[in-house]
């Protein structure tokens, strides 16, 4: 998928409180993944919910690597 067409979702790093826009690959449907914070490089656990076949993002839950989300 073309990065310029990926939707973004605003998130806050649970480690350093940096705010950034997360690129979300909606073609995967609802899923869990880990992304490194662009500022402190800590692993962020993400649970992404896609609510429609057109790829609408319903929610993004953010947690530290050890959080159960």
C-alpha cells in the first residue's frame, strides 16, 4: 500500500508522552502490532480496530510493551 494514501491516527507514546501521527495499514483489517516510538524508540503495543470494509478506523488502543490491551 502506498504510504501517501495510508490514513493516520494521532497517538501518544506511553513512555515519553510524545505525540505523533501513526500510519495505519487498514488493508490488514483489525489487528495488533508493535511500532517503535519515533522519539524514544520504545516498543508501543497497538490494537487497531477497523470498523468497515472501506477501511474506516474505529479505534487505536495504545499501551506499553508489557501492557495487556
